[in-house]
């Protein structure tokens, strides 16, 4: 890296400009940027005379035009002024002294401060480090996505004679996608809905956020499962709700154990496949949950995040299909079955909530992107989705079998977990003596990233547990990852 020091003689000070020819910034931008900083910091005082462009260029060993371009840009922005025949001066109308002494940090609202606290507590969602084997949860297996089909479908809507992209779309979503989803959800998930009740969102997370804003006052109670979906916990807390955590058993939420004095406005549940522990809620407790919601005037959010990815028996019909009174909001996402970066999810809303939700969505972001919605609609209606799902079930089903046999072989009785009947992860429970944080660190030292289960539990101390996502790894990596994890796992 070559660095040239240039001295600019101001009326008060000497300023050094560093020019780095390896920098991605062109040289004239570097001169411009540093002169600008020198003026703002007061190192070059107002009305002081700069050396001529010729002498600066000579000092720097750069072409004169490079310095001239920098000075021209500074003149356009009002930092310097050229006086005919007399050279270039720092603008005389600028205040003397430091104009930018520190980075301004606007005061955050309570809400903004809660975002920071909750975010830090949860840890970053996106981690840039690259361990050898990462059991990250929620990845799709990119190698198997039908990119050719996807490209073709997107391409259809990228022609100049298609007026669709030159207009705002409906805030409720692209109608053909809503219609395709209504049909799919009715047939495959036992949901009862019309296309008008389906609303497209930018991922399930946005749906939870808007529902919380519409339904929760500060200090309202929200009934949640523990372990449960920590990103939903965080959003409810952001909206100042109080979480009432109910420890789940192997069949999901034990409705009989809901505290008699709890008065939740909202219940957030994963009846098809309890997240993250596993287990499916049978019919009787589902009916009991609906009866409970009726008695308590509560709304139920049914998060069906991976109901399409069931391996052994066919998927269980959604709780929403049993609801006669419009108490259940059904929530689905394309993050698992297509890919998470798509940022598309959907809701089936009870009639009474559809208009307020869509109005809120319109104010918040005007609606999900039409282009990707249109491609997904065609993906569904032309049969690619069903085919892709069959493919994924086979692919992930094989990975799951590999994972389970590796766990049996290498960890055996040291761990407990529910049958992996669906989804892309398994939650492993250790004996109470195991130090979860140490286990995560010891696995990391062996090149394997695993995720501690504590943030998914509301009980304190949380039972030591590890969340393993298997969808982003191939079968060899799964076996090797479990083998190394077992080395780190105390007996
Ligand atoms: C329980 C649960 N619900 C919903 C989602 C989907 O969230 P989104 O659609 O915002 O990607 C996930 C993703 O990880 C999840 O684990």
C-alpha cells in the first residue's frame, strides 16, 4: 500500500492528507473527503488560503486535475470559494472552531431503548463468522432450490409491457397469491378461508408485530409456550406485554395448566409442531384451548411455521379450521419451504381483524413487494410448490434420519429429545449438571456451532438444552458435527 503525505498550508495549521492508491475511493475523493473533514474540524479555519492546486498536486505526486476535481466538489458544496486570480480559500461564512466535534446520537424513545435491550439479550440474528459446521436453525438448503424455475417466473414480470411493477400493489397482497394460498391452505392445512381473509406480509415476524400493535395495551398478558419462539417473545415484550409462559409437555401446550387467574388478551401457540421442543397438540386440548379463549375473550395466534414439512404421517389440520368464532389468527411463512431471505409470509385473519390489519400494513410499509409475490403465486398455481415440497420432505427427511441415528450413536442416553416428526431442527435436553454455555464453547472449539436453548425458555434457570438446525448441512456434515458435539458433551 502506497501512502503519500501532502501538507496543506492553512493560515493557522498544517494539515496532512493521506493518499492511499489501494483505496477503493478514487484519489480525488480522498483529497476531497480529507479537506472537508479538516474544514469541519476547524483544522483549516474560515477564509484561510489553500495552496494552489498545482503545488498540492506536485506534493502529492498526482495529476493536477485530481486536485482540481476535489476543489470543485468542495466549492459546489460551499466549503471553499475561488477568488479569481487569488486562489482558493476556505469559505469565509463558516463558523470558526469545530463544527463536528462528536458523533451526534439522538436520544432514543423508551421503545427504542427496549429494542436495544431485547436485541442484545437475544444476540444477533445474523452472524458473520463461519464455523466449519453450523447447526444454524432456519436455513434452507440452497443447493436444492429450483432456481431455473424461479428465474423464469420472475422474468415473466420483468418486461416493460407489464404494467404491474409501475404501480403500488394492494396492501393486503397480490390477489392471485391470496387466492392460490386460500386454495392451498384449505386443501392441505384444513384452514377455512376465502382469498379476502388471506393477507400477505413481509415474513411472520411482521405479522406478529402488527398484531401486537393492534391487540395489546402495555401490561396486557400474553400466553406463550415455554420453550417457545424467542423472536415472538421479544416482540411482545417490545410492546410492553407481560409474558405468561406455560411449560409445554410432549403434546404442546397443556391447556389444563393455564393459571386460573391469568387474563391474557392473546395466546401464541404452535399446535402443529411445537416450537422448538417438538410434539403435536391432539384434538381434545385444541378444543379446550378454543373453549378457554372463548371464556377469556382472548385471540389465539396459531403459528404454523413448518406444518408443510411433516415427515411420517400427513400434516394435522390447523387449529384455525376448528374455530367457529373468529378467534384464531393463522400464521404461515415461506421462510422454511422456499427461502428465508424471500421475506414473505401470510395470515388468515378473522373477518373483524382483516381491515384494521391491512390498514396498519398500508401505513407501515404499503404492502409486500409485488414482484416476488407474483412469482410465488405462479410457483403455487403451476404445481412447482407441491413438487418442491415433496422434494424437500424427502431431502430433509433423509437428513433427519441421519441426524437421529448420529445422535443415537454418539450421544445415546446423554440427551433427551422429542421425536423429530416435522421441521428442520431438534431440541436436545441435557442433564441439569451440564453447563449449556460451556458446552456451546467446547463445541465451537471443535469447529461446530450449536445454539444454547436458554433464550427459548422463560423458566429460570432454564433447563440446559441445545437447538440443532439440520436443514443447511449435508449428511456427512451432520454426522461429523454430532460426533464432535458428543466429544464436547459431558458424560
Ligand atoms: C416458530 C417460528 N415462527 C415463524 C418463523 C418465521 O419467521 P419469518 O417468516 O419472519 O422468517 C420462524 C422462523 O424461524 C419460526 O421459527
